[in-house]
């Protein structure tokens, strides 16, 4: 079943975060993921949205999403993100037809 990862990221070091961005697609593309949206100014309809970047990605299954996230390549790259930002990531099930 299709699943999605929604990331709310607050970037504190743009230069450091750029190191993460520069390697992201190379690693991400190996795991059947699809980048659906990246937005630094989403329209807030309710509540508060305090992050500086929102990302939405899709994977064909939760297993593939976990495989990407826990891969050695991604975890090595993610160290740049951890050092340059804080955030929340959630894995949610899609509603396949």
C-alpha cells in the first residue's frame, strides 16, 4: 500500500542544510520514492505551522519507506540535516483504490 512521509523542518543553518540537500536526490532516488512537494511558505488553514520547510514524499509501501530512511546511505547524509535543523517526520498510510 502506498505511503507518505510528511516532514516539518525548521532550518537553523542554511549552509549546513545545503550539504544535506546536495546529496538527497541521489540517495532518495534509489528507493522508489517520489518527491511530491517542498514548500517554505505553505498556506496555513488552521492552527500554527512554525517550520521553515514542509516536505511530502511518496513510497510504494511502508517497507520501502523504512528501507530508505534506515539505509546507511541516508542515515549518513541525514547527519547534515540533524546538525542544521530540527524537525518532525511521520510515515502515514495512503488510501489505495
